[in-house]
C-alpha cells in the first residue's frame, strides 16, 4: 500500500509536467514525459518494485555471508576445483588424435572396440568440371555448372 502511494506521487508530478509541456504545443515531448511518468505506478501495480526490493535484500544478505562465512569460501573453492578438473580433461582429451571424429571430437563406435575395422568414409567426388577447366575460358566459366546439369539430363 505504501509502495503504491510512494510511486503514485512521482507519476502525478510527471503527468503535471507532461500537461504543461502539451500546453506549450510540444506534443511529442509531452507524450514521452507522460510515458516515463507512468512507469513508477505501473511497476508498483505489477509488483516489480517489491520484487526488486526482495532481490536487493537477497543480494545484500549473500554479500554479507560471502564476507563473514567460511563455508561460502569453501563453496567457491570447490567450484574452482571443478572448473580446473574440467579444463584439464579438455586439454588432455584434445591431444589424442587417433580414434577421434574430426568434426565433433567424439569417439566413433568402431574405434572404441579394439580390433574392429575402421568406419568407411564416403567417397569424395573430386573437383567438379568447372574447377578443372582452368581460367582459359572466354568468360563463360560461370555457366559451366549449368552446362554440366543440362548434359546429365540429356538436353
């Protein structure tokens, strides 16, 4: 109740200023002032002022505990240890190139089993005709792909 009252006062003052600005025929500025002056009442009615107060109180309590409680420092030490262990495993895991998939860095099912055959890779199609032709064309190298498609279709 008190929060809404305290937010209504600046809103009323802002709307009074907006009316005076509109009286001077500065309607765009008056509309902007009115929009800004309605914010405190809107925040109070939506409950966001109370939420902000609670968040501020919680952050303040946490900061006080951070300074005064050794268990909080122990928690940060455990988090740092966890991050360090994760970083070390990423460094060590990145060094082994054998048995890894090149794109994702994951082991394939065939490389996980010793003695299993390596997975078959899809055949590469090699360079296309347009790349093999060279730069000696008479400016028609842009249409080489179109010509190739038409030949395939029999046109």
